[in-house]
């Protein structure tokens, strides 16, 4: 698949409505080309990406929001892979996270 970044940039500047139409069509084509059992998840991810774009006040904000989503997803994947690769470490980490702590009470302030 050839992707001409400069052509897309020019289209976004000169005809934002056509840019958006083509963007949606290209995403739909890509999702439709995925195996059927993955398409639903891809549509859900695209829904979240579009929601972040709509909440953003400018393109840079949208990029940062979407980047944050990507890194959060990557971090979750890394944790799951680490648990699969080192199940004994994952169990000890779960135990250490489930410990409770005693919180001392706050002293009442002395009235002056």
C-alpha cells in the first residue's frame, strides 16, 4: 500500500471535507480487509481514536491523546507478556500488590 503523506497534507489544507471522506473510506477499507474476528475490535479502537480527536481542541492535542492511548495499550500488552514469560514473578508481584497497610489516624489540630 502506497501512502503519499505530502498528497494527504495538501488535501487536508485545500479540501478538509474530501480529506475526511477519504480518511474514513481508507480506514473502513483497512478494517474490512482484516479477519472477521478482529474487525469488531478494530472498529472499537477506531471509535476511541475518533472520540479522542473530537475531544481535542487542535491537531497536536489529538496526537498527544492518541499517543497516550497507544502507550497505555503497549504497557498493558508488555505486562501480559511478562506474566506469560515469567509466571512466578507475576504471582509474587500480585501478592505484594495485594498487601494491606495500616494507616495511622490523624491527630486533631490544637485550637489556638
